[in-house]
């Protein structure tokens, strides 16, 4: 009877939710939640001992029903990129439940990455398990929307009071090759009736009469048609119009047609507006930002996230490539020839009829000796390791909370990063990984600034989760080639990134000081990077600056002033090993005769005399007492319990053990501290030295351990440790100001 009932239930899954919610459910519902927020975690893999695999839906639910496995105790191994479940003593990560129809259980995961995975926006079965469990999904179309099974993207723009969404190649239910001329949808802003982005997004697709999504690019010709660089402009009659860059590609994905297309509000399709050369790289194929400079508004975009191409936000200007400017070090109308001044310094700035500096071009120039590594425009570094990052697709927008331009981008073949800069073009240097999949690709991530909350303190970004371009051995059911939504809180102390410290004469100023003194034109260079005062955290020390007649004197003493910046202490502290019983132990046990060596691990926590495991899993639990160095423990597994007696002496544990079931076995055990991981050394962190001019007493601060000037005497010890400035070029555009398109929505709960 249960088999028939389960088949009937799953057949009803496509019916309206109210009918399902009134139907008794035979499933056992497993909820996987974030241990810090209690929110359901999507895309968590649960696998039985028989290797039957399930994935949580966007509510973090698995509706489990398997003939033969009901009314039994079933173990599930747990794996989730970005989240962690503790290991038991045998290295397993999982939990067992007593499975019965209508029952439920909870798994709590610890989030290990900074960004929080919220839900899936596209594809079928977004809330499949929620529906099967008889619970109410938060969105209007929880199972199938527009017939979409998978899609690339998204590109978004605020147009006529709505958020317009555009996605790339799209698969359908009836055939893998669905729509290859862009898919479109709209949603309401949270302030105008739309859902809180923390809850979900109700996408209303543009569809054909048969219900499948319609092609949005009405451009003649075969081959996939892609769009990007969405801009809202006023046409000659003064009406607001939506314009996009587009390209039509060959089988090898090279462009055979490029141009601009304009949205027809009557037909809900884009029609050709202007032609561009197919091989041009001065095009908007990303997500433009809007900035104001010298009284004009510009759309700025780039071929790989960084907005080094711009054009005036004008109907006529955008239709001719000669009106586009590039922030570059190349000589105008000279291809990839570098422009240098008479002293040999590169000339970088906004130029017409010039080529953009691409990552691969810069690598080739450095390899050929035509450019020094420190002269490169591409200088993004991983903030933890100091290693260079190849920047791929992403977005740049102004953030009012950080009061800087922020970037969300993908490292080539890897993680999603957060970075910030003082101006839209740079300096872009230190970035922090916020989300990553071990074997899967998450690409084309982009911020959704219309969803910012709490004055930009909380932002949202979305990107495509796909097995393409990855080492994934299989495609994740329902999730593969679909869009995931993430939330990122910018007040997280792990996002305290180093920013440029500018030198102007004998003064050292951060961006705020440069602006207050209108000193952008007097910058001599960037000697180092440090953390701004409003982003400090516990491991940093304050550095104060006292203005003197002949420059600035820095000190770790306040002397009545506010900190100029925060930095690391001059000498790194040695790693501290935990004291006493709490912590992680590496252990071995033998039978009394010395045979059958077994290795295991203990993760102990102590509350008074009560001892328990830091691992709460069913597979391996620890309870006991500690008094005066004497230890009594019970280690409980699925099928066996062991009693351990021992003592803590000279930093080691040792004693005897005995099994608690027949046949009784006995033996000896001992444990040593698990090695304390050393803090990884970053190639970017360097000492900051103070040099005193013996003639006038003025000070110079440098990360160089030796300066050539004999008149400068170095202090014996570094003042602090800061972050290296890898570039010699000053890549800035101080005249650019943000143009805010939409206000923030309500504060998240």
C-alpha cells in the first residue's frame, strides 16, 4: 500500500500546493540547516550506506522514502561545499535517523565560507522536497517555471520599475536544446511587492504560447545569440529604452556578429539597433556600472569584470565604437604598443581609439620583457596567500556601506572573490575568497545591487553552478547548469581587506584623507596597503600618525589622535598550543597483548568536571568526567561502547580501556596533542620600516629593508607588518562618482 501511496504522492507533486498541503505525507523529512542561522542549506549531498544519493532542495529539505528502508535506522553521509559536518572517530561525516513515515530529523552544518548559499533561482524542482513534505514553498512556481531545466546567467537591469533578468543558453523539458537566443524574465522590487531576496525571487518568464520561454533576441541568423552590457537610455523622443550589446557565435564560440539591440516593449523582444565589427574587443559583454565624471554620466564595463571601457550614457554615443574610451596603457591607434613618457614611465588613462589591456596580453608583454611585472594593470592578489589571481567574469558597483567600489568576480577556474577599490578602475589589488566548490564550477557571478539591504551592509549575488569547465565526475541532479543565489554580509571581520596608503610629499593618507584634502593630483605613489580603521579586527594593531612640519611620524601610541590604519604586529606571535584537556587529540589503542593497533581521534570539551566530545554525531560520541587529572570516559558508537580510564600527565593522555559488551576486550591507549596548524605565511605581508633623515629628522616609511639614500637611517625593528604594494602604476580615476539607481530594501532578519 505504501508503494502505491508514494507513487500517487509523487504524481501529485505537479498539482497546486494547497491540494498537496492537505494530503498526509509518507516521507521522512530531513532538514539540513546552518547552525548559526537555522536557515535551510540547499545543495547538500546525503548518501546512504548503499550509495543512494539525495540533494537538499532550496529549503534545505530531503523528503526521503525508499521501499525497504522505512522503519529502520538509516545512516546518511553528509557532504556540502562551503559547509562542514564534524568527523567521528573513524573519519566519517554523517548522521543516522530512525526512519518512519511522517517523521523528521535535523542536521546542523557549520558554514566554512563567508558567503551564504540561499537558494536556486532557475530549473525544475527548486522546492521539490518541500512540496513532497507537504510544506508551503516561498515562491509562486516551486516546481517548473517556464519549462526551464537549466540556464546560464544572469544579466540584470532595473527598467521601468522592475528587475529584468536575462539568461543565456536554456534547456527545456522536452529536449536538451531549448532556447539559444536569450531567455528573459521580470521580478518586482522588494519595496514594490516583491519578495525579500533572503526568501526568494518570483521570476515571471517571457514565454511562447506553449509555455516554454521565448527567444528574446530577434536577430536573424543561425548560432547561439548572447547578450550583455544592459543599459537604460533615453531615445531621441525622450522615452526610456533598454539597450544591450549582443553577439552571435559560431560552433567554436567565436563571434561572427556583434552589435547593439534595443528592447521593443510591445513585442517583448530585442531588435538590432547598431552593427559593430565582430572582432572588436571594445564592447560591453559584462555588467555595466553607471558613474558620473566631469558633468557627464558614463556606462563603464569590461571584458573581464574590471570596468576599463566606458561610453557616455547617450543614445547616439553608444551606437558608434569611436565614442568608446578605454582605460589602458596602450598607445591610441597603435594596437598593443605600450605608451611611455620621455622618462620611460607608462602612460595609463582614458584614451579613445585604444585597445583594452587583457590578462593574456599583459602576461605576454611581461614574458617578452616589454613590461615589468610591477607595471601591469592586472595586480589582483589573494589576501590570504598574496598569490596573483586571474580575474574572470563578475561585476563592479558602488557600495554605500563600505564607501568604496566593490567587485564580485570569479578567479579563473576557481573561487568567487570579493574585492574593493577607491575608484572604479582601481587600484584593484587584495581580494578575499567568499564561496567555492571543490570540483564544480560557479561562474559568471554578479552582484544584484537592487537587493542591497541595510545601507549596503548586506549584498546579494548570483551565478551559474555547472559541471562544465570543471573536474566534476557527474552532473548534480536538478542543480547542474542553474543559477544559485548567495548573500554576503560586508561587516564580516574576515572581509577586513587592506586598502592603499597613499604618499603625498611627507604625508601618508588613505582615500578619505586624500579626498578631504583634495590631494588626488599630488599623490607620489602607494608605498603599502593597510586595513582602514572602520574595518579593524582583533588580530590587528592601531597605527597613529602625527603631522609634523616636515612630514608624518607614525607610532603605535595614540597621543590624542585617531588611528590612520590598522596593521599586523611587527613580529608574528608563535602559534599557541591549547592547555589542559580541551582540544583535539590523536590517539592509538591496542589489546593487552599488544596486537590490533587502532587509531582514533578525540575532540574534547570540558564544562566543570564534565567532559564531552566536540563532535555531536551519532556515530561517535564521548561522555565522561575529569577530576585532578584523572579521566573516566565512555566512547559510544553504533554497535559498541568502550570505557576508558586514564590521566593527563605532562601534556599527554594514557590509560586502559575495556569494551562494554560480550566478548569483553581490554587494552591500553594513549593520546598526544594533534599538531597545531601554523598560520600560513602570505607573500603579501611584509615589515614596514621607519627611516629617519639624519639632516632634518623627517620620516620615510617603506617596506624595503634597505634604501639607497645614505642620509636615511632605518629603525632596528619594524613598526608593524603591512601588505605589499605590487604595482608601480597609479591606476585611479578620482573624478568618477557613483550614480545610485535604486534605494536599498528593508533590513534582513
